[in-house]
C-alpha cells in the first residue's frame, strides 16, 4: 500500500510523512482534516531523494484533484519543496510543519536533542546510531524503534493523549532513513537545498514549535528571504510533533483548518 485516502472527493490535500521512512505517521492529521476535506496520505518507499521526489509526484498525479496542497511534516516538509519547485502546475501551495533547518549554519538538531538526555541516554543513542548505520546488523528495525522512542522524549514539550491507532504506522524503515538522510544532509551542506527553495513561487506557510529541537530560525530566516509569498507561524509550548502536544494541539489544528480554507478556495 503506497497511499491511503480519507474523507470524500475532491482530494486536493496530501499529508506527507517524515522519517524518512516513517510511513503512516500523518494518519492522525489526515483523520482530523478528513472531517473538512478529502485527504490523500502517500507513503514514500524509494531509497534516494530523487526517487522519493518522483514517487510522490506520481502519486499526486494519480490520486489528487490538482493542483494539490501539500502538508509536509519534518522530512516531508523538505521533500515537498523540490516537488513544488519542479512540478509547478501540480502544486497549489505548501504547509511545512516542523521542517528541518534549510541552511547548514542552523543544523544544531542533534546537539539540541542530546542536551535533553542524560549521559547514559546519550551513549545509548550513539550505540543505536551505530547499529542503524551498519548494513550487516540484523537488529536495525529494533534499533530504529528505540531511536524513535528517544526522539519522542527529546522532541515533545508536554505530551497529550496518544491519538495513534495500532494500524496507523505501515512501516518504519531504517534503511530508507539512513540512505535518504545521508543524501539530504549533503544537499543542505552544499547549499543545493536552499537553491531549490529559491525556485518556489507558490504560497508557503511554515508552522513550527518553540520547543522543537529543529531551530525555528533555521526555517524562518532562510525561507522568508527567498520565497516571495511566505508566512511563518510559531506555536508556543510545542515540540516537533504538534498533534501530540497537550498545550498546542488544538491551536495547531485550528491553524491548519483556517489556512486550508483559504488555500482550497483559491485553488478551485
């Protein structure tokens, strides 16, 4: 399964998961928004950045009523950028949720996360990363799961009720994560990522938590200077995953519904 649909036609909105390799993590957002709109949830399975760009574009062509509105979360925010830059007629607008920093000088995510862990926990994370990067280790799936648990601890300001269902996550693939992230990091380091961002001509709205270890200024400052129509919204008491935050969840969904209302109207 590489796509799920929620709500009713027309399907103008697609939620793009992060990870890379965390297929299904946007199901909560898709279900909520499906009370208002038809939602498409693509799953990214390719193991190269170029492959994921083409894979997502193909799903959007087949499954959405174009032009589409993309809600990209974390890695999904980065992935949405080259898709919008390359397939201009396919994309109406972007909402970037908890995006990673777009320039290398703001790349302090791992350092920020480690500050929120004990020395023992930090060592465990380093050991987990070694396993994930070793192609010969058989326990990579378990290591990837543990890595996600640690990131949940560092990334959430004040956890609210867990809205996830047992069948939300289709897969968490450590090989996709490692291969895509290594390639994407080089794109940022070389300046190619921000160069791609400069080609964007559609409306872009970024939503970011003030507790997110991904620094907000790493999104706001670079994009506000190169994207003609760009808006930045900072959520208080919010970490990397807004819909899991007790104090920010309601405002996050309220902002999404309000912004989507205008986007959908202008896309008709």
